[in-house]
C-alpha cells in the first residue's frame, strides 16, 4: 500500500502530513524533519514499550533522551509540562532542539505546549499512535494542558514541523480507544462532507475491522479536511470553529467526569448528538438528521447520552467557561443537516439546559 502525503499550507510554517505503514522506522524522513542534533522523545507508559525503541533506532547518532509519562487525560497538566521542561534542561536543549511526541492526543497536546514554551519555541514532530490523534489533535497546532476548572484552558498555537501517521500502530490500540477516535472522523462528515458521512455508513464494517486500505483512506480524508480548514483559519477566528461541533458540550462532560469517566471521543460523540438535538429543537434541522448521526455513532460503539450523574446546570456552567464561548454568551456549533454545520452565537442557556 502506498504512502499518502498532504500539506498544511501556512507559508513558511507549512508542513507535511504523511500517512502510511512503517513510518516509525523511516530514518530519512524523520531526520529530515529535525533541524538540530538534540531530541527529546516524549511518550507514555502504554506506547513507549511498544514503539519508543523503533524511534530511538531511527534517530541513532543524535543526542536523544526519552521521557515516559503516565497515560491518561488526567495527566495532561502543568506538572507534567514541568517534567518535560526539566528533561529538556537535563538534555541541555538549545533553540534548535526538537521534541518528538510519540503517542495519542495527550502526549501531542502536552508535548506541543512544552515545545512552544521552551526558549520561546522549539521544533516538534507529531508521531500519533491513536486514531483520534491521527485525524484531529496532531494536525493544526493547538497545544494545551488542562486545569481543574476546565479542559485546555492553558495553551498555545504552535505548529509541528511534520506529522507522521503510521497506521500500523493502530493494530495495538485497544478497542475502546479506537472507537473513541471514530467520533472525530464522524465529525468531519457531520460538519462539512455529507458524502464522507455516507461513505462511513457504507464502510462501517471495514472501519471496525481496521482494514488497512479503508483506514488509510479514512485518515487521509479526515486530515485533508482538517488541513484545509487550518490553512484558511489557523487561529480559529472563523471557519475553524466548525471543528468544535459537539466539543463545548463534550469538554464539559469530560471535566465533570474528572477526565476519567469518558474518553475524549466518547464525550464528543455525546456532545454531537446534543448539538444535533438542540438544532432540531430550535427548528434549524430535521430530527431525522439527529437520528442518522446517532445511528452511525451507535454502530461504532459510541455513547450518545450523557451520564445521569452530570447535572444540566453544572454542564451549562462549564460550557460558559469553555474557550469557544464569546464573553458571557454561549457560542455553539449547530447544524442544518448532515454536512451543513454553522456557528450559532447567543444561544439561550435556558434552551441548552432544557435540551440537556
């Protein structure tokens, strides 16, 4: 199977997204993305035992160190970032050093944030090993850590030098994590590409079976949408906000679950259904669109209703704090139908609470 390559076009900060098999061993490509000779490989306790040695072998001859953090969203904290900065200090990392993020969205977000801050910014390369990271968080330069008050409240826009999505790593991804990543894939069809949504409905069996050709096409189409939107709106002043479909709800659900009850993709799946339901309640979209979305998410084994212990009033309170709101107004991404999302400002908090 051939390797696919896309580009995030941002002028002098443009970078490739490479999708294929065996990329962790591609010494030539990895080294081409590294400007200096000091490299910190950041990974976690699940991924590092599986793949860190392959990356280290590909970097032989450079001065490298591997830092392994604990796995999980609840470790995406300032304290973990401080551990990364200490490791960079121990490495003697200069401004031409590079940080390689080997893992899922937590490692990528945390590693990118730490790289953005070290000496006011060093290079970093994304090596995503989860489906969610491949199709979403590794592309676009959003980096952050969480606070007790909410998800991703401290962060920076910092673009990687390159993204290498080795789909072979998905073979070791557990079923729950794989299915959670599908929520972000469904999102692209839901917000902008009805044909892609229909393609997923047709190829659901192959997607769940992790057929290499189907998965590669799925990742490529998702990344193509993300790359195009980021190129047009890097700092989320307009169109890029559409990528937050379901996320204002979802981040509140994650926070209320202390980042342990729901995986990110699971929370986003519920959030998308909530947004689709609210759209129907407001007369913006047909209820059949919500039902179609729910059916596909259920086929992918994802939850579609929020846990009962999360009170509506608290969800709305956290939604107000989310970065995707404007001042004290609630700003949501709603839709007209599959493939037709739009930004909705000044959504009534009472309507959201009633919808919940």
